[in-house]
C-alpha cells in the first residue's frame, strides 16, 4: 500500500512540475528553440530548415524540446532537431531525419 501511495505522489508531483511552466514561457522557449534549430541547420548541415512544430519532453525538469520541420529546398525531407535549454542558453543536442539520427558529439 505504501508503494502505491508513493507512486501516486510521484505522478502528482511530476504532473504539477510539468504544468508549472506557464504559456508565456513556453512561447518564448519555442521561439528561441526554433531560432537555434534554424541557425544550427544552416551552419552545420547547410540546410534551409523550416520549423513547423515544437514538442516538449515529458522528462522531469524539462530542458529539452524537439523542433520538427523540413528542408525549404526539398519539403519532403523532414527533420527533427533536439534543442536543450537551460536558463538563457540554447544548444542543439542532435538531428534526426527518417531513421538516421546524428548527435552533436559526431
């Protein structure tokens, strides 16, 4: 019974934590993440990336979003750019296209 209560409390805590980020902050984060993804794709991949959607992770504490979009020159080519953010610092953690995923460490 105690494990059950702990699990419920954990789920409630995570839910409250995830919902604590207000709408204005999410708009700001989304905008900056899109800008970071566009800049990275242009400089590192030589791709004119057009961001379409931003998806937030369900991880506790957040800190990562996926920016989904496509190549302006070849719209059928879809990409997902992982953008990590902390305070006012935004960095790209990886890029995915189809089944291929590239990390920033490569």
